[in-house]
């Protein structure tokens, strides 16, 4: 069974009880308000110990400067849905060839504090692709073992005061990288959905 098949089977596996998923950064939004649609690619490398490709955003961006993120962005009118948008953005940001992605499926959407309704697209890619970050928005890319990211023991809860309100979040620390906010939340959801064991 291929890695893509294993992931599909894990996504489709019945749950005794529905997993408790994180809907968004705040709980006071309308889940049907989808004014800002976006998509990200959760690209899993097909190796003995699968990894996930992540980007470090440049420090010069107006939003989320320097943060760790999945390749992705807004769904444009010419995109044929979230899968096409996620693939286009991954190609633009890290030169990931579209034809090298085996799409596993769409996973649970997440609403960010900045008002985006983000659809994660799960796919499998060959290992060691010659990826090149787009200098304008991506400072670097790196790979983290899937098993590490999806292990609840590595998913730490934190909180911060923003405009007089407490904002709770998850973070995952990998070497000198801090994966937090929406990216970490989508990984927590994926972990709960897959019940992954590497």
C-alpha cells in the first residue's frame, strides 16, 4: 500500500466518536461567512519517515511576516477550486511541480483571525524535489517528520492577550522553528482526523 493509499484510508476510517476539531482562531464568527477563500497544500514527502513541507515567510511581508506556513494563499477567480489554488500557490512559492503531487483529499477547513476560510489540501510528493523559494514571499522551506507534527505530545497550547482578549493557540516547536497559529491548528485537526501512527 502506498503512502497516499495509507493516508486516504486513514482519512476515510470510521471514528467511534467524531473527532473534536478546531474551527478557527475565534469562536464568534459565522462559519458560513466565506468572503475570503484560501487554500493551502499539506505536502507529505513519500519516504520511509514521511515529512511535511513547510515555508518560512519573509520578514518583509505585511501579514504574518517571518511565520511558518504551508504553501498556499487566496483562491483566485480563475482557480478551479481549492485544489487548483493550493497547487498553483505551491508552484509559485517553492517551485513545487504540479504534476508531482498525488492529491489525497481535502481536509477540515479552518477560519483564521484575519478572516480567511482556509481549505487544506493533503497531497503526497516525491522526496528531495529541487524546490526553490520565491524570494518575494518565502525566505526558506524545510521538512518536518509527519509523525512528529501529528503527535499530540508535541502540540503545545498557549495563549496571548490581543486587544484585551485572550487568544488561545497551538504551537509545535521543531529545532529552531516555531509552528503556531493557523498552521499548527490545521496540523492538530489533521492529527485528530487521521489518528496517525507513522
